[in-house]
C-alpha cells in the first residue's frame, strides 16, 4: 500500500505541474505517462522474474509509454482538426513499441487461475490505470456516436450509448484479464459489461443521492471485473474488509488524477475547465485562477490590454481582469458566500430609453402581470428599506402616478409564448422566446407541434428581448424551422483561440418530428437581440430567406462559458461563431431588412395587430415591402456611428 501512496502522489504532481506550469492538458498527459512508465519500470525491476506479479508492471510500462506518446502527438498537433486522432495514434505507437520490447519477458509470466488470493492482491494503482483508460475510451466512443448521429440530423439514441458503454468495458476488462491471467473469466466479463450500463439507465431516473451510492457500487464492480478483488464477500474479519476498502479508496483517488488528464487531452478540454472542476484539490488562489483563465481559454489571450472595472448593479464585475480592447462582453464578479443573493425577477424585461428605465415586456401570469404592470411602466430606483435578504422588491410607476411594488420570484418563468392568427388567408405562427435556455425546449416542442398541426404558412420569431444563451438550444429552434429540409447540413461553426483549434466544431441541423417546411421566416429584433439570437439569423439565412424587422442587433458573434472558482464567477469570451460559410463577423450588429424603432412609450401586446413590428411583418407578407417600417435598402448606408447610436440605451 505504501507503493500505491507513492503512485498517488506522483499522479497528483504530474497533473498539477502540467496544468499550472505548462498550462496545457497535453503536457500534463505527458508528465502523467512518464510518471507511470518510470514507476512501472522501478517496480518491474524490483520483482524477481520468476514471480507472477511481474506481468502487471510490464503492462504499466506499456500503458505509460502509450500515454506519454499520446500527449506528445497531441501537443505536436499533427492533425489540427482532430485532437483525438493525434492522441489515439500516439498511444498506439507508444504502446506498440513498448509491447514489442516487453513481449518476451511477459510471455512466461502469464497468470493462470481465477484471480489473486487475498494477501496476494496487486497494488491499487494497477486497477487505476485500466479503469482510467476505460473511462477515457468510453467518453471518446460516446462523443463519436454523437458526431455520427448528428451528421445524419438525428439525436443519439440512448440504447446506442448503453450498448457502446457495455462493449467498451467488456473489451477493456477482457484485455486486462487476458494479460493478467492468460484467460477470460466469464462472470467478471458480465459484471464489467452490466454495471456501467445499469448505472446509465438509473441516471435517467434521477435517483438523487441513490445515484451516488450506485456509482460507488459500480466502481467496486469495475475493480472486481479486472480480477483484483474476489467475487465474494470479505471473510468477515476486520483485516480482510479493511484491506479491500483501503485498496478501493486508493484506486479511486488515483483514478481521480489520471482520468481528467486522459479525457482532457483526448477531448481537448481547456485547462480552465479542468482546474475549475477539480477546485477542491486546486492549489491555486482566486487571483492565480483569473490569470489562468485569461491565458488559457480567453479568445484574445495574446492581446490583453485593459483592466475591466465595471461596478454597475446590472453587470457586477471583478476589478483587475485584463481584457482585449475590442472586448465588450467579458465579465467576472465576486459571489458573497456569507450573504444570500437576492435573486429572481418579477416577470418583466426592462430597457432604457430617453434616460429612464421602462418595462418592455411582461411575462403572462408572472407576479408583475398579476399586479397590473404593463409595457411602458417605469422602473423606479430600489428602496433599500423595502427588501429583505431573501427577496428583492421592484417598484414600478404607471399612468397617473400609479405605484406598484412586486416581489421577485425565483420560480422558473415561462420562456415561450406562441399563438396562431389568420391574415389574408394565411395562417401565421407567432413565437416569442426570451432566452435560449434548456428549460425552453419542451415549450418550443409544444409550440411547433401546434404550428405543425395547424399547417401554418408563415412564421414570425420574436427575439427582440432575447440576449442569447445556449448554442445547442439555438440549434434546436433552427432545426424546428428548417431541419427536416436540411438534415445533417451545417448550421454554424464555432472557432476557439489558436491553442484549441482542434476543439472547433460544426453544428448541424437535426430532423424534428414537428419540424416545419416553410419558404421563409420573419425575425423581430432590437438592440437587445444578442449572441445566439444573431447566430440563428445568420445560420438560417444560408438556407432560406430570413426577413428581419426592428432595430440593429447588439453585435456579438462571440460566446463564452461560465466558470466558477472559489467565490468568483467568470464569463469570458472563449469562441467565435459564424455561419456555415465561415461568415458572420457582425461586430457592429445585424442591420434589419425593415428598420423599426422599439418605442417603449407605446402600450400593446406582443404578436398582435397592435404590435408595430408584427404589423410590419404582416404587411411584408402581403406586399413584399416594409410599408410601416423603413427598408434598409431605402435608407443611406449605415455607418458605424449610426449603428452604435441605434444600439445605444
């Protein structure tokens, strides 16, 4: 067990030296492989060649050299568009060379029998190696399955993931048993295939803490499948049970340091994400982590220039974050763990106009709606005396100096509103979406089920108050609009900084049961339409006409991933989005086909004939012209200053 502790410390040091000193997951993998190979060589040389346990250090040498070469090949970036290809090629080359040199010494030491007797157990570090490799291979196969079905425009069936999971662990356990014992043990192979599959099935049931207990049992079953533990209960003595428990804990801890390295380099995960996920083991301060974020995943890591110090209430940020001059969106803020945050929203979307803050939209059925607050009401400054630590009180002023106070709610607000109307013989579907959030998926599906059933002729998507969100949710909506016409075709491209070019991806349309077959689509926009909202427009435009109506959008062809570390939360730009042709650098915003200002002084219900933007869409459907708005083609060319003026609050 003392040797296993040495392994644990070496794996820990290899991980963090690669992540913190070199700032690369591939380098951490190289350090890890070198450590495994070095310790395996020492153990192999210390065991008499006539002893049967020598087979495992030899396998450790093969695995260590393979991992070392995998990291090296990945670091060389031979195939810059496929990180896993470099990794797997390097592992095969390194492991193959080591196996050739060790084939002769290993052959006479093949083990016979059912397994090791208690007291003759191999070190926990040997189980940690094969289980970590199994996890990495499982993740790689799962991602490849997603890519295969995604390319055909389908979602990955769960049955295929379960079958792939079972086959991966069956294969890995068979290799381990054959190398250790010279034969296969059927009950252990069944255990290796069934345990992860059962766990994946139970995960879908959302069993809560029972899932964690089940995960521990599955991990124990994996250890047994490789032959290190007897397929029986402990003998009943304290020593017997303690030895097994101690070995299992050491195995688990070693896997904890090996697996993130293998998976991160194989899937080209950022160092930022890995360190944030291992926060409880991270030997870095919050300030050091900020530096890692900006030097690792940040889109412009090589041209940071200014310190960001935003202290307004709407976007709190952390003073001292150095960003590029062109960066308008990266932000970080401190989370006060000693005092609960007053979260929530009474169900309104607010916007500034003429120096005041107005209600632009009220969610139906929300607290604000029940209080009678409507579009055009002003939001009053917060009164500290009218709020407590748990809730925030919003005060609004309406016509006739009417004042209403509404408490924010943390309940999930509806994300989707839709209706079907008729105009000049056309059935028009109207869809309002305020954020591209995962919680909106079911409501989107219900809306399009109604659109499909009604056989709508035109579709108006209202994104005027949609600041963006998850890109995969944007793809879901785009697939509902045009996925059945273009299944598997590219919708958008995601590009990262030069350190992570092989993590770039292409998002594709999927077939949807209630997808539409329309000749065109209308999108309502404003200066609040950002990110995923803009990407939906440019992505769809490559395949069908998209008529935009409203204001110039915010201009954010960029995306970020939120990361929390300690009491800080970081949301820094880490990728650029574009359409299928690689175009979409709309930093100045998308200019609408029909320009129409969003006058917050007018009160109306969105998506009705009283809604000026929706009315423009109706007129365009009938005449093909922007009758109530101003056509972009009929106005002088818009300069950058004009666009900024239209976006300004």
